[in-house]
C-alpha cells in the first residue's frame, strides 16, 4: 500500500518537475484565465460545498458560503492584480547599467490544509501560488472527506495533474509528500506538526511557510465601550464555534469593568444564539469530532476543578457536540486552559489594574497569531503595538486584518513563519531574483 502511494506521488511530482518550466513562462493573461476557470468551477458547485461542509461536521450554510465568498474575493483580487504583480521591480540603477528584481516562480509547491476552513487554507494559497506561476500539490485535511470530494472535482475539472493535483489521505500521505524535494512547503496547522514540516523541509532546503496558531489575546482599555467590545468578542467565538486560528483566546479586562463586561458577554451570547429562550442551533458550528470535543471539555473541567468560575455560558451538548460560548474567570497558571490553544468557544478573562501587567504577560508568552485591542486612546494603542509582537492586529474590531487583502496574513515565530494574501502571497511563492545588466 505504502509503495503504491509512494509511486503515485512520485509520478505526480515527476510530471510537475517537467511542467514547471512551462508554468513559469505563462503570461499574466493565461494565469488570470486559469484563476477565472477555478473561480467558475467553485461557484458552480456552491451547493455541493455547503452540503459537504454540513456532512463533515455541522457547519451553518451561511458560514460555509462566507468561507467560499472570501476565497472568491481573493481569487478576484489575484485576477485583477496578477499582471501588475508580475512586473519586474526596478531598483536604483547602477552607473553602468540597470538593475531590477524579477519575481520568478519557485517551481513545485506543496500545500497542506486544516479542516476548520477547508477552502481558505487550500484554494486561497493555491490562487496566489498559481498567480506566481507554480505547479502545486494540495493535501487537504483528512477530517473533511465530503468537502475534499468536491474540491477534487474542482481541481480535476480545471487542471491537469502536471499543473495542480489534489491528494487525499491521513498523516502518512503528508509524510510521503515531505520526502519529495518540493521547492516550497506551505503548511497550515498546529505548531506541533509545523515543527515536523520544517524539519523535513530542511532535508531538501525547501522554502517553508508555516501558518500556525496559538493563544491570541484581546485587551480592553478602561473606559472603552464594553458593549462594542463584548459584541466583537462574542462573535469571535460564535463564528465557526471558535475553531478559527485567529479567534480571541483570552481577554484582558480592567478590574473595575469585569462585572459589567461579564454581564454584557452573557447578554450578547443570548442575543446571538437564542430566540425566545430557545437555542438557534442552526447558527452554530459543531465541534469537529469527538476527540476535539473531549479536548475542549477537558480544558473547561480542568479549569473548574482548579478553581476557575463560570462568568457566562457553560452549557455542553454531548450528543450534538455543541458548546455554548463560555467565559471563565479566576484562571491561573497551571490550568490547561491557560497554557494550550483553546480552538473552541471557550474564553477566559484576566483582570488588570495597570497596562504594564498586560504587557509583561504577553511578552512572557509565545508571540500570538492575532492581537485585538479595544481602545479610543491613541497612546494606549501605540504603547501596546510597541511593546508586543503578533502576526497581525485588529484595533476596535474582530478578524479585519485577516479579510483586508492588501495586508499580509501570517504569524510570527511560534504562530508562524511567512505571510500570504494578495501581493504578499505572490511574493512568498516567488523567488526574488536579482538581475544586474551592464549596458
Ligand atoms: P494539525 O497540525 O493537526 O493538522 C494539519 C495538517 O497536518 C493536516 O493536513 C494533517 O494531515 C497533517 N499532519 C498531521 N500529522 C502530521 C505529521 N506527523 N506529518 C505531516 N503532516 C501531518 O492541525 P489541525 O488540527 O488540522 O488544525 C488546527 C491548528 O491549525 C490550530 O493550531 C490552528 O490555530 C491552526 N490553524 C492555523 C491557521 C492559520 O492560517 N494560521 C488556519 C487554520 C488553522
């Protein structure tokens, strides 16, 4: 079985090794056309994707559709800009000639995806890798078998294997792919597996992009409108059941605001999820599988057993694998929830009296993927920006730095290496070749 798999992957890799020299010569019009074909193939299967997302784990239709539309936007953005991105970038000319940077395709790219937002972690980077003129192998997560069937249909309808191939399977398939000397590995997933990918990529000195996760903090300045802060932060946990790499993981609230904030968090949760006291389960994303459900429930139970208290929520539906957005207080070091990425609809508050306590805590922990702050005070905002690091930041909102395509999206160290989205993805999937011509 392993040999059959090895042979199949080697076959695809050999085809792409040959074809990469054609792919890199394609014009902006040809690349834009491929992207348009990709977009059409996705849109014409919208209903199939929505149904598949609900079969793999219960995902509201609106969430599944929004994930697709956000990727369609990224494809459109690449179509619009690919000709501009491909232009050589002139630098200051030397006295005896000219100098410029040529963005040339890296060659063969392998993309590994997660299950939580299967279109964004596979097709979005694919679009930018294609804009840069690469050949690509996609390996989506094994936890979306139904979604992967539709993705495979799309890829097969638009591409020959020598340009783009999609392979399915568990970690053993990823391990086999990592043995092949791709020019670039693009991995979305946990820091644990990210380290494996980086170690294996080192064997071929392949470039890597690691889109990882971690514990993303939110900070509410004293005096900020708590209604707005609670609205955003509850939404940050309702969307995809908190199974989103940039979901706020924990929240710093000023000591004097904690009672009011907890009450507002409870009201917002009820407002977003309930109708006349009845849960609107149709709006809720299920926890992906039993293992993750137990993992999240264990974070909750461990915290309560060690002295944490429920400030809002706390309801678990074991049969449906649904968890109410839950806010905990009294979380201390040594509780699992304080150490591990939550990746679910739980969150906890840490109270502060002086912003220095907030800064010290964030500085003492691995750099997060996202950081949220709610403040109308420019000095406060600048102080937080200057004294912390994170992949990205949204001020007075939620997730926006991820959806604005001109901004790079990625982590820093423990939360990731390298960024994509728009021109940043195009450049990341390109080698920046220095050209010096003597006249
Ligand atoms: P994961 O690391 O368990 O799996 C990701 C991928 O790695 C899957 O395709 C899986 O098949 C593969 N894999 C598993 N074991 C492997 C091994 N030993 N060798 C090679 N490949 C292996 O992550 P997950 O549970 O699917 O996703 C959750 C994590 O992903 C969270 O940490 C979350 O923050 C992160 N995430 C990050 C982003 C981002 O854009 N930064 C987006 C979504 C999720």
